[in-house]
C-alpha cells in the first residue's frame, strides 16, 4: 500500500493582518493542516526573512515553494500547489 502525504504548509502571519486571517480561515475550512508562525516575534520575523527573502504578511511556505502577497493573489497559486479545486 502506498500512502501519499500532503505537502507541509507553514504560514507566517501577524495577529492584526486581514489577509493573514483570510488565509488561515480558508485553509482551515478546506481541512488543510498548517503550522502558524507569529511574525510579531522578532526571531520568527528573522527566520521568515532568512527562509523567504521577504518581509511581508502573510507568507505561505509549501515544501520549497514560497507564496506572498494578498490572500487573493496567493489563493489560486496555493490551490494549484495543493491540488485543490478552486471555488469562487
């Protein structure tokens, strides 16, 4: 039996970012498991900058792929990467 595992999803976000909350809500609604990192912590912000080269929120990391920008910009790219059916 072959078991396929979903790619690891990590999101870097801030507590007051509307796009961060939209992304988190969308992933949760689709039952996508993710690890959340709080960019208000300086060590997390430095880690995100080192890993991704950007200082924005939200940042989504799936495997070796990095997505950033508004939720609406990220959503179709994340859906494609995860093989999700895109709904409006």
